[in-house]
């Protein structure tokens, strides 16, 4: 059957190739410039290459600032409050520290939202700069739908091979995952309904508002499932988890991707997933004293660092930014590795120096660093939108195609890093897979909902007209392809749970086979969506 269909596929590829050649030949000249006026004198091919290099450099910066963003989230989630109770048997006063953030809510509201913020900020900026136009741009929705596909397929492909050979990691709380999975799928069904059923190719103010409000319903439903509220929760028992999760010493990872720890963390690297722990009875609160003393806690400090003023720590951030070689790299026997590390640090020194202005996350439980990181991420997202415009201008490629391929992959890097670390270092698959499913929900309810709400409110009060969606047919087609491929992805995860007893890991042959299968699904999604946008199908 495969060889019989070969002539058809060759003919199909030829038509696609000719369509792209025609599009490139008829692409209008691009007279706009990004940096200097002399750019317009360069050939379009050279300009496209330069803009692509700068875009990749922006993604590197995005990865670096996301590292600081993670650390601020860690500090926020570490925050606890004193709870005074009386022992009914001994009448003794018991003082303990309870986490402010619930486990499930932290996954959805901080972890998933934080890793999706690059896409959200990009879509919001794209909406704001298009205010006054009755037609919404496709850059934001394209990036978010493409990011959903990248989250579901390549990130699952990476996570499934992360556990050590033969080890298995399964979802402990199936009830919470099923709730998150339901809202994730419903998000894309809802998007298709408002695009093609209720008001075809038009978004009204009420549709945008309902889209945003459903994020609140997701939080309430997930919390109800975590607490096992009657009538609204799935009656599934939660699996056992250790009261404290301690990562292996050889699994330490630097979130900044710069090959060395930040000031205040020279010996250990903090981990955003160590805030989660369960006892057999449910959510278990770790006392503040234990969190401070644990080697895997959110803020690992030596006695000397605890006495150091935060201004000194802030100064050390600038010193670290201009340091090209760490003390650890000097101990390496390989000269090539040492020079490679120096070269890499030299490349990202401008980003490190810029992000050193972010205040230490020890201040105000990390909230100041959290807000400052959001500002920097938004600034990079604005630069990414301008670069995308220029790349589309000089190549003639639709911004939508660039959005759900290059932009989706680049802005989804924080999701990949977060899920990879969870799959490596946690003993269950909960956070690794929950980050994927929750990020997909956040992409629609917040990432698309908020920009559309901004545009529809402006159009409603200024023009008394709804918002028309540019390339709604292509977006709807991508949603249909995503439904089909995502069903194949979830089916394999369920089969792995039934046959192998775990979603991640297992025999290396089956793990790699699953990983390749997920990557094939992603390629199918990208190719079919690109062909649809190009007018081939």
C-alpha cells in the first residue's frame, strides 16, 4: 500500500513546492527596517538570515529570564503561614507552618501560567498593537495553538525517555489529571465552536469574556478534585507519595542554562517541583524549619549567605554576569569543554548583565522579582513580534505559519525545561504531565481569551462591531488536526498505563518507540497546518 501511494505523495509534494516558489517569487519588496535604514539595501535572503539569528538569540534570552522567573515562583510558593492549634488530648499548643499555595492550584496558577507567559505576553502585545483594526491578527492565536501541539507532542516525547533505564513513573492523582485533561480538550472544542458554529469567523465580546472566565472554572474544579468535594469530583483515590521529595545530587540543573549557579546558590540548585509533597492523608504541609534546612528546599542557603544583606546578593548578580568561567568549569580536564563554556557565557553575557537588574528573589517572598521578570519577558516578546513581522515581510511566508512553528517552539522552551526536570527528578509523573495539560488550557483561556477580550472591548465601545478573525479557516483546520493527533497521543498514554503500568519510562525500546511516535504526530500537525495555510490543501 505504501509503494502504491508513492506517486500521489510525490505529486502532492511537487504542488506544495511550486506553491511556495510562486509565493516567494511574488513576495512584495520589504521597505521597512528594524535596526538601521541600510537593512533595506541587503538582499531579502541575507535579511531573513540575520533576522532569524536575532530571533534565536531572543529565545536564548527568554530561556535565561525564565530561569529567574522560576526562582521567583519558588520563593512565592515557599511562603507559609503560622497555624496555631490545640491538641484535643493533651491541650498542648501546636504551632506549625502551612504552605499558602495548594499543590494543584500552584501547578495551574503559577507553574503552568509561568511557563506559558511568553506566549501569553506575545499574543497580548499583538492584540494591543492591532487596536483600532476590526480584524485580529493571527500571530497570537497561531503561536498559542502551535505551542499546544509542541507541548503535547515533543514535550511528551522528551519526558517519556527521561526516567532512568527500566524505571517507571506514573500519574499518582488520576482524578486531578482527568479534570485538567477535560478542561484542556474542552478549551479547543470551545475555540472551534466560537470560530465556526456560534458566530463563524467573528468573536463577540461575550464569547471573549466567557473564554477568560473558564480559566477560573478550571481552577475551582481542579481544587474541588484535589480536596475531593462531593458531587463535583471524580471518586478516584490518590496514590501514595513520600512526605518529602529529595532529588538526587547528580541531577542538579541550572535553570538559567548558563553553566553555573546564580549568587546565593553555589552548591545547590533550587527546584520548582520540590514544593509538592503528599502524605497518605492528602496534602502534607512541610514546616518552614524543615524547608529551610532541607538540601532540596526552595531556597538553599549557607550560614554565611543567610547573614549577607540582599544588596550584596544583588551586587553579586552583576559580578556573576561578567564572569566568563566558573570555579567548577576550571576543574574540568577537557580544554574543549572549558573553552566551549567560556564561549557560551560570552554569547549570553549581554542577557545576563541585563537580567542582573532583576532584584534578588529573597525580597518580599519573590513577588518583586516575579513582576520584574514578567516585564522583561514582555519586552522580549515585543521584540519577537517585530522580528516575526520582518521575517514575514522579506520572505513572503505567512506570519501564521511562522507563529505555530518557530515561535511556538521557541516560546515553549520553558514548558520543555519544566516538564523535563520533573520527569527526571520526581518519583511520579504528575507535575511533568500536569504542566503540559494545564499549559494547553492556559494558552486558550488566558493566552487567546485576554487578547481577544481587549480587542472586542475596544471594538464594542468604539465601533459597536465585533472582532473579525483573520485566517479563521486555517486556525479551525489546525484545531481539527490537533484534535485527531492529540487523541492518538492520549490513547498511547492510556495504553502505556494499562500495559506497562506507567505513562513515563519503562523498557528503553518501548520508551523510545513512544517518543518517536509522539514526534511523528507533531510533524503531521505542522505539515498539514502549513499546507492548509499555503493553500495546497
